[in-house]
C-alpha cells in the first residue's frame, strides 16, 4: 500500500515539475525495496531528466537492456569497485535479483570489491567496511590536498601579518 501511494505521489510530483521531490521519493523507495527493478528504472528516467547519464546508468546497471553510454558513465564515476558496490544500493543475496543477468552483474561487482579489499565482502556487510579500496589515479585527491594546504598557509600568513600590524 505504501509503495502504491508513494508512486502516485511521484507521478504527481513529476506532473507538477517537482523533479527533485520525485527523485527523493524514489530513492527512499529503493532503500526500502532494493530488489524492485521498476523503481530503479523510474529513478534512471528521472536522472535522464537531469541529463545525468552516470546516475541513470547506476540505476539501470542491473538491467540487461540498458544504454551503453550510461553504463560507461556510471563505471567511470564509480571506478572503484567498493564505491560501485555501495552505489548499487543492493541488500540481501544476489539470488534475490529478478533476472540471471542482474544476478551475474551483482556477483561480478561483489567479486571485484572483495578482490580490491583483500577479503570477502557481501551486500549486507558492506556497510561495516570503512573506506574502500584505493582509487586508481588519485591525482585529484592529491591536488585537492595541496590546494587545501596552500589555502591554510595563505590564511595563516594573512593572520600573522594582521597580528604583527597591531604592534607596529
């Protein structure tokens, strides 16, 4: 009953142009019904309204008939297998998937995440894993750290200069 009512609200939100609200409702439904492929398809359609192929690919990743460009965008955004596993928001065993294709996709992602972490992980214990496997190409992270350090140095320099001006 709650599923049907919430889907009616999603339809009303979309009709009224309240796309963010529809997206939020669908995300909530997926957390409650992670095995429902129709909800994932609808959320992918909402992300297509945002012109966000990576998120659309995220929510159609378990579909056999999906857009290759969206899948590629999703895999690039979530290149780390642990992050990809978290992004799929699956709960329970892979056997709960609605198709053999989805079951294979889930198993492949879980296997890659387990290999990256160096120990077996499953969909229900993933939340207990802190952090994730190191990202390949952490250049952006290094650049961000250097930028933050430079900003802190500039801030301290300005503060010291102002402090010294008090005594001149």
